């Protein structure tokens, strides 16, 4: 990932936060001399009653920034949203790839690294949503093996057509590169963390719920220190059990 003489690589995790009500937009950028390998979006320790909260955009800005957009349709509720950019000195073969789909209801789109590259991280975006887009949420933003990224969004507004874009950041193969995951099955709100093994550092991460419904959303998907990834989802279907998986992408 880094030049061969750098020893263990250092990841730079940059954050930026905004406190507001209803819809929250916040951007963050990598320091000079580094590029984006992954990013995330969190809303803190939400109460169990926060069923109106969702991430609607968690995606790259070019190759050096991350954009986070959340929504909370609880009137007059103020929350803090934090965007994270995970950055490294320019990796060999670094590139960013995206793929889009325009549809209504549920939107699934996958994107893959090319030229033998491996995935370092990815994200999911729905563009510049109007203020009234309270039915929109990201339900899956996660790795596909070691080379791709899967994005799934939903909009329960009948007949509304939107464009969803999946993004993946890629680099040449890295000795010692690996991914790790951890899952939990529960009902209501789901918290799960995954950590890099063997002294590796985190360079990206994601969150998945599998085949989900109109009542589910990702509410937190972001770093834990320099080695882990935290995932929080919610499902307002009473008594429904679902499996949530946190994914972390790691390098030596």
C-alpha cells in the first residue's frame, strides 16, 4: 500500500461534524499528499426511539474527500453527524470506479475494481436529494469479496425514480491485505463491530443487512480508532429479526 521502505503504513483518519435538524450534510477532506481509501458516516449514540434516522449519502468526493448526508424526520430534533475520511499516501495503482442505476423502489448496484486491483473501500450515493426525501435510506454499503462494492438503497415513495451510485476505491495488490467481518442477529436496533487482525490497520469498511425491507436503514457506519469498524442499523418492524454485518478492510 505504501512504499516498500515505509514499514507499517499509517492511516490518517480525518473527521468533520455538523449539528442540525432534519437533513444534515457534512464533508471532510484528506490532508495534502494523501488520497482517500475509504470513508464513513455516523450519528453518535442514538436512542432506541430514533426510528426516523437514516444515512442517505456516504460517498467519495473525487479522490480526496468524503460526503455524508443523514436525515431525521423527527421535527425539531437536533443531532450531530460526523463524516470520516480514511487516507493514505498515494498507493500504487490507485483509482476510483463508480456505477449507477436509475429506478424506483429498491435500488441495487455493484461496482468492481479493474486491472487486477483490490478494493480498499467504497460508498453509496443518491445525489442531491430534495428536502422532502424523507423516505430514502441506504440499507447496504459493503464489500463484495476483495474487488467490489455493493450498494442498496430504498425509497418507499411510490412512483419516485432516483439514481443510486456505487463507488469503489482500488489499488494494486497489497501483501498482508485482508478483510474481516462480524455479524449479529436481533430485532429493532443492531450494533456490531469488526476489527482488523494481527496488528493491521483499517483502510476502509462497510455495513450490510442482506435482503432487507422498507423499514430498515443504516444509521452508523464508521471507524473505531485505527483498527475497527462500527455498524448500526435499525428496523422499525416490530418483532422482526435481521442479521447486520460489519466489514473492515485491513492492510499491514
